[in-house]
C-alpha cells in the first residue's frame, strides 16, 4: 500500500542487533498444530511442554518463552523497544513483575517498510503476549502517534498483562513521519490503521483460542491518541469483535469530512503563536486567537513545547496525507514557515481546511467517525490537552455519540489538568496530572460494567484532588464522586 514516492530512509538502531540475537536464541519451534498454554515450573513457564500456535495470516512470526513479559524483563531481553514508548508515561509509574509466558512477534503481508523493529524492514508488525496465568481476556491496541508496536508496552501492556490479560498490539501498517507515503490515494495510510487493528484482533482471538484451548471470554480495545481513535472506529464498525473499549484522548476525524479536526485548529496555532511568543502589543491578540482555535486558557505554559515539538510536524504530515496537492510537489510542507509571505512556498500556517476542494473532505471521510458505537465505550481526555484540544475533539465526539442515540453505552470523563503527553506531568508537577492512572480507573470501571452491570458514574469532569501529591496522582485516579 505504498504511495508512489521516493522511499524513506530506513532508520537503523544498532542495539536491535543484540535484541535479535537474544530473540533468535530463545526461539521456539512453531508446529502446525497448536497446543495448550504453558505450565509453570518453579514459577516460570515450562515452554518445553507446550506448542506455540501460528498466528493466522502472519507472513513471519517468531516466538520466545520469557520469564517476564512486562517491561521489567523485556527491556533486558530485547523483546520491546524503549524508543517506541519514550515519553508516554510518568517516570515513576510502577513497573509490574512476575508475568511469565510466551511472546510472539511477527508481521502480516504488507508492501511498506518503515518499521525496522526485530531487524525487519517491514510494516504491519505486531506483538502478541500470552501470559502463563491467563484471566480469560484479550486486550488489543494500536500505537499512538506514528509509533511502532511496542509503544503501548509501558502505559497499557504492562498493566494488562499483570491483570492476566493476553495482550496484542500493532504498528497500524505504517510508521514514522513519512507514514503519508503509504497508500495510493489521500487518506489511505490512515484508513489502513483501522484495517490492521481489525486484522490483528481476529488473528489474536484465534491464536488465544488455540493456545489456551478456550476462546477469550472478553476482548477489549484500548489506546491513546491515534490509538484512541482506533478504539472509536472499531466499536463503530466492528462491534462484533469486542465487548467494549477505553478511548484515551482519541483523535477526531469525522465521516463526512466535517470540522473540527486537527487540520482546522493547528494552522491557527502556527499562524498566531510566533506573535504571542514575541511579546509586545500583538501578543494579547495572538493569545486570544489561540484560545478561539481551541487551545484552553491556562495552557499557555505548554505552548512553547508544543510549537517546537508537535504542532508544526503534526500539521504538515497529516495535511500531506489528506491534502498533498496543497503545496504541489513539496512533500510534507515547509517546516516553521512564516505565514502570510506571498513570495514564499505554500505555508501550512496559512492552511484553511474549509477553503480546500471537496476531494480533501473525501479523504478525511475515508477515516471518519459517526458516533454510532455498538459496544460500551469510555472516553477520557485531559482539559489541558495542547495537541488535541478537548473542546475541538472529545467534547465533539461525545456529542456525536449522544446525537447517534448511543449515549446509554457511553461515558466521558474530562480529566482536570490532564495533558496529551504524560511525561510532561513530571516537568510541571504543580500544573499537570498524568492520565495513565485515570485510564486504569476507566478500564476497571469498564470491567465492572461488563461483569456485573454496574454502570460507571455519569459523564463528568474529574477534578484534581486538593493537596494531592504527584506520587499520589501517578498511582490513583478516582472516577467516582
């Protein structure tokens, strides 16, 4: 599914060579007939007494018997990539231990080559972890941003595995800042993300059934940012595969190509931020313009970081995916170009989504959401999100769900002082709180909803507890009153 453009440079990660060597040494034979889950011997998986099932549809797979499936062990054994999940969690987030089992890495057939994990220059990579002590459930996730399949290992995978779930994750079929090169027409690369999550869910359910001799009693979808968008799309389009999901600040694309989306609020941010940063008489006017674009009052201290690290790149690469004709042959725009320069190249700071031709909205519509979820869904989003402003994203999606008549199976929690990037809570402990513990609270609320019919508390704003320390906020988040 490659758009016909010059190939992206393949990133190299030298330390992965050692990881591949460790993995190769630990490989298990993969017979045609799958067997039962591994037994424990002295608290460790007895992999000599088990078969490893084939993952249906996988072109390549490798399996390893591990004494530790969480990042407490996989970092050292080379069965994760810390670069995939860097910056996504608070530094002091506890790391669970004591989860032995089998890990299967592999990839499905694909034509793009941006992902170099495991020594493969091949996309559609996945990881499937099968704990020895299984609770009967399966958690499926797609990566946030344009990261790779291990991106959720710290934020989601560790915790799910410690609770006994099998855990499956995908790179979504294309990765990195050049993801827009994948696909034949605009919107194809993002549309593939949804196909890859559906593909992995079906394959993981079959693999779990083969491995444990029992179909999963529950399949849950969860993810953050672009991964949260994938949860929304799956529960709208393939509710038969899931029992429910937790959407963590999912990206909003709408089925009719309607506004808002990130192509409507990022250009004003790029256009007005330089004047705000320069100070002087124009700064207050620029600040108000950013507020009108959706960036919340009180988030100003975060604007320099997001201007330098997120707004410009995100706008350019997603605009290139949905509207490559905007700047002609130029690929992914001109970094940090000055707005309003009539002699310069087309500048993303001047981009106006509503003025673009119908083909652009059609590209967005390929990936779009309707709000018509078919299984219970919990959404959480930080009130100080400075990449996907809450008023332009999850507030809108919550209205879409209600307007579609699906409000009875939906809960929405606005987390006071939460931001898009949890590691920033370490930088600004007096101003931000991490969302990771709120995701876990939402996940357990979903479990109770499905297990006992105990409906979570009504949608609301989850206020920051008065006087709570950052350590307390990193460990706890109460969604109840």
